[in-house]
């Protein structure tokens, strides 16, 4: 979902059909000539989604911390107020990474080396990060956060890929498995009464981020992480990489070692979408007016054509998730998606025959 209109830094391109879009990304097409190796991509099954990482969707503190033991209204108000702060948000993200590190290490699994976690006074507790004012996510945690993100831990990292066809696979496949749309009961019931299945009527979208403009401007608080592909077959197959918008962590103690409570409750968590953050920052700093982020939208009705194309050229679950699980996933998706389209065409032909 694009929140900004007429931005010199965020550009939207819309295609009405699959043919025009696929020509645009093919050799000598307008997007083929525009996008080079400096771009990374992210696909969404619907433009209702935003460029917000999992840790910042909803409220991680309220969702994770058990507040049932709070008895009075004052206690609950205090908890809810604290849950909105960046201090509490970062602390919870830190706890998730710390727990991931500790349990993986206990189970003998590979884990990136973090000196302050490995050799701390209390094993697995990074006092330096907890107590001192710093930037979040600190560089020493980048690889750990990337690994945790890949296995489903909520972080403020966003997944991207070097390969636009990988983004297209996830976006088009997602149209058929998008729980946000499938669970829209009112629309589904209305379609059922008409003797049809509910079909989403939004756009699917591909985001393209120009990384060189970020890397060459170190003042932009957007960081790009290229994780190691070694021993991570899925990440390698998906040509994955990650980004995050850096934030200030106030720290528990001030420079004099005294409690830093005022600073802890002052800063509210920023849950804005990446396109909004980028546009605001670049405007405020009067950056050169060139596009840094593109949003490409295509009607969801084109999903089957695009999915069939990328599947045919080798982008499917069996290649995105190498191994037996990927093969089984591919066979399931292949059967279900093609069957749904056949049934849809059959219903449409019957309606044409009956004139309904």
C-alpha cells in the first residue's frame, strides 16, 4: 500500500495486464532497462499490505507479555502506556533474539558468534546492549537477527530478494493462499449466494529498492544486510537479503550510571511503512530528487498468468525450498492453483452458456 502521492523518491508504475508487465521485465523492456543489479525486490499478494516488518505489526509487547496478572486499572494503563514505547519494543525484540540464541546454542545448532552474549556475566544476557544507549539493531546482532528472521522469529527486518522472479513467485502464489482475503467472510458469503467463489479484486505488487542510493548515503538510517548463504539452502535459492530502519535505544542507565526512566518512556515506537519513512527522511534532508523505491502494481486477476510463467521458467516451491519439503509443496501448489483456475473457467463458461 502506497501512502504517498507525487513523491520524487517513491514512484508507482501500474500495468493492467500480464502481457504488458512481462514484456516490461523482459529483455529490452522498460523495466529491464531500468532495473539493474543495484535493485532488490519484495512481492506482496495484495497492495493492502505495507512495508512493515513482523515485529512492528500490531504490538509485540502486548502480544508477547502476559498481562493477566495485572489487577488494577492503573496497572493496566501503565502497562499499555509502556508497551507503546520504543524502549519496551526493543527490549522485547532483544528478548526474542536472546532466547533464540540461547536455545539454539543449548541444542548444539549453529549460531552466529556474539561476544557479549557468549562471554557475559550471566550466560546469554547482553548487559552492554540492555543498559547502554545505542542504535538498534546493533551490527553485532545483524547475522543473528537474519537467521532468526529466516526461521520465523519476529524481528524488524524486511525480507527482499535480488531476483525479481522470486518476488513474483511469492506474490502470485500468495494470491491463492492469502488468509487476509480468504477469511473475508462477508465477501465470500455474498459470492456463494451468487453461485461463485469470492475472488480478491485488489492489485498484487512488487517493490523495487535501489540499494546503491542507500549504501552511498550512510546518513540514511536504512541498513541493508546481505546474510551468508552457506548452509542455508532456502535463503540461497531465494537470493535473499534484508533491510531494517535503524532506531535509537535509550538504554536503562544514563552516562552517569543512573536510571534512565524519563528517556525510556519518552520515545514512542515508530510503526510507519518503509515508503513513508524514506520519503519523510529524504524530504527533510533535501536529498536529490531521484526515485529510490518503486511500487509496481498489477491486477490480481493476472496472478495465474504470471504464476504459470514463472513456474515454467523454474521458479516454484521445489526450487525456492530445495529438498523433499519443497517438492511436496510444489506438487500441492501446482495441483491446487491449476485446479482452481480450471474450475473458475468452467463456471465462467457455464454462465456464458446460460446467459446468467
